[in-house]
């Protein structure tokens, strides 16, 4: 499986990027729950530790 080849963190980044690419409207900013994110080429991001508890 691909996840075994690229590791769980890289697979998570890839999944997030694929989801972002499918958005009908491009956001001005990506709020990422966690402390790491592979930057998306055209949208700035902000990592928020325990973001799900702060914004849910």
C-alpha cells in the first residue's frame, strides 16, 4: 500500500492536499489542526496545536 511506502505523516499531507485541491472555493488561509503541515503551493496556512478543541 502507498501508506507503507511513504509513511503515515506524508500520507496525511498528501490526503490533505488532495482534499484542498477538490475545494470549489479556494480559502484565503488554511487552519491546520496540529503542529506540522507541508505547505500548499497557493494558500498560506497556520498550524494550531489542539485546534479542534479551540475551534470546534
